[in-house]
């Protein structure tokens, strides 16, 4: 059975910080990762967010995000397909 590291167990000992990239389809998803990003930064990781452009409803870039990550708005969208999710 694989164990999962808890936040208090995460740390990076090397001088080079490993990079983590989150890709989110919409800015509203930031509520799902709030707190995780700063915790990863504090543990020694460089965190970058790629977030899809919403249909004109995006917040001011950077507003409401954790402070540590670098945020990039990228031109991708995902079309919802509820029937496909049931497969």
C-alpha cells in the first residue's frame, strides 16, 4: 500500500527547487487548490498555474489566488460532456 505524504512531511533538500504545474480549466477552480499552493511553496517547490480563459468571467489576474504561484492565463477551454463522464 502506498503512503501519502502529509504537508508536514513535504520538504525539498536540494538547492534546486522542483517545479509543479497545475492546469485548471477555469479560474473558479482556484477554490479547490487554495492553501495547497502556498504550502507547496513553503515546502520548497516552485508552483506555476496554467488557467484556461473563461468566457469573459475571469477575475482580475492574481486576485483570490495563493500568493506563491505564478499565474498564466492560457487559451484553452474544455467543453463539458456529462454523458461522456458516465462511461
